[in-house]
C-alpha cells in the first residue's frame, strides 16, 4: 500500500530546492522583545527540528535521516545525501508587572538550511570507518525591538522616548565527521557575521514651543571565522540497545567590527516619511573594534533501543567573557539542562497500512537561567513536543532509500518572572523537511 504517490529522485530535489527558496524569501523577523537589546540579541534555538521536539538534546544524538549540527561528530553516521531545511513561527507575549501591560505578536522565521553527504570509501567501511560532510547556513541570534516611553521631566516638559533596534548574527559553515569503529569526532568551521543597529530618539511634547528632535544611533557590522568540535562514543548493550555519550564545544571568538556613531537633531518630514537632519552634534564613521563571543560547551547521552530513545544534556556558556568594543553588557554565565525522549511504535512485522505506527513521537523539557541579567537572574524554561511524519512510501522507510520526512515541533516556553518585572512567554511552532536520497551514487547496470 502506498499512502503517497511515488516521488522520483529528480522531483524530490526540485521540491527541496523550491522549499528552500520559499522559506528563505518569506521568513521575517518582526518580534518586539526588549531582551534582544542586550548581548548579541535573542539566541535562536541551537538545534534542528528533530531534537527541538525532545527538549533540545544533541550531545549524544545521531540520526541518519537528519543532520545534528550541534555536535559535528554525528556527521560520520550520514548514510545518504541529506537535504535538511527548517522554519518556525513563534507567538510572543510580553507582560510587564508595573505598569500592567500586555503585548502579543507573531513571527515567521528561517531556522536553517543544510546539505550532508557521505564521503567515506568502501575500503574505509571494511575497516568500520565512515565520514560525512555537511554544508549549512543558519541564524544564531536576532535583534528586533521598538519600545516607546512617555515620561515627565519635572520643571522641563513631557518627553517621548523611542528605543529601536535591529540586527542579529548568522553563521555559514562546513563540517566533517569521522567515525572509527565506536568512536566519532567532528569539526565545524566557517564564517560568523552580523550587525546591530541601535537608536534612541527623544521628542519633547509642548503645545507652545517647538523643539528639535534628537537621535542617538550606533550602527555596527562585524564578522570572523569560527571553529567548533564534538565527539561521540557508542556502547552496545544487550538486546540491540545502544548507549551513546557525546560532548561538544567551541572556544571564545573575536570578530572584527566597524561602527558608525551619530548624535544629531532632526525634524520629521511627513510628506516624504523621512527624518531630515538639522544639525550633526557628533559623527564618527568606520570606528574599528572587536566583538568578543564566549566559549561554550555541552555534554550528554542518549539511550536507544528498537522503540525508545531517552537522553539528557547539560550545556553552558561563559557570557561574562562577552565584550563589545571592550565594554561589558548585562549578560552572565549561563547553563541549561535538557531532557527528552522519542517513541517509535513500529516493528519489523508492523503492516504498512498502520501509518501512525511509523510516526516518531517526541517530548522533552529544558530549564536554566537566561544569559541576560538586568536586575536579577532571569529563569528560562519550557516543554516541547514533536513528531516525524514519513512522506514517502512506508515500504521503503526501513532502508536507506529515498526518504522524505516532515519533522514538527512545538515549544511552550517562558522567560522572566515577577522579580524581573517583565515576563515573556513563547509558543514556537517548528517545521522541517529532511530529504534522504542517493543523489551522488553512479547508476550501475548488470
């Protein structure tokens, strides 16, 4: 029985490429999170859609149908060419304690785009050695906020302040993983680049006296090369079970930066919808400097058998090392505990007509302090759910043939508490398509 019409390899490739174009051209980042003002902005989930559904466990996770870019040691287990793309939509609700306010918005965002290929030879396979190569592109963080504040300066006048920021960090990388028997090691290397644009605009509100408006803006672009590494070790257990232990990490990184600083007065031109400069109080162009990112690390394990997978991770980053033009920010060292599981109901004898027995069901949770620290430690926690739905014929799902899987994930998270004065709840819906196919295998005829 075929639940879906057969898809040829050529059609699958075109579907994947068109999906990539659609995802990358329609993704928007319009969130309004005041937390994104600090550090490098809001950190985007550092996991693929599969592991997001399991709380983000990644150190000891390896899957031949998707690409785990957190631990590059997992690349060694790539059996076929994998085209993996992900996108997400999140609903954010901000609640301030005093004054009591509420703001909700919805965003669609690009998560990652990656291609993995096995590069090992038959000679290596005979010696139980395997290699995999991965190319990828993904965002690391984003900055997006627009906050308006009205206040009164005693003895002066009413003041309107508009805080606005945009930008973020992205990463283009190439990775390789090598497996020798039960031990795997891998590396990611590439270029990290981004920008952060901040502005503060002041407007005095007066019915009889007209004041010029002021604008204080910093525009910074930065970039630099990076390297990260990971290891995994497999321990076979009884009855086909497997224990996989993993660790990954990266050293601190210095990125070269260029900054423009502007302090000016301006008037708003309603006809052209532009700001017209009146006077430049201070202007400095192309100021050279550095942005220093911290070292990070993670370790964990997974236990798996024919139907179940359990895992846990502990990860951390030394954000006290963060510097922006030798200046510190409201950030702190942080850690996160992640726990997750996956259940696969099907067995060898399960008939293919039982479609939902071939779906992989996932759940997990995470907890830890946020890396941003304003007035107090900000807790960050959430629960996750997910599933992997096969889109090609189930008759081929047990082998290494052409497979297409729709991976989904739902995350319900919270950031902040009453002590911090601001709570941010997030409902994130993630969707990914992983295409597993023999793209670069030369056809042979008997």
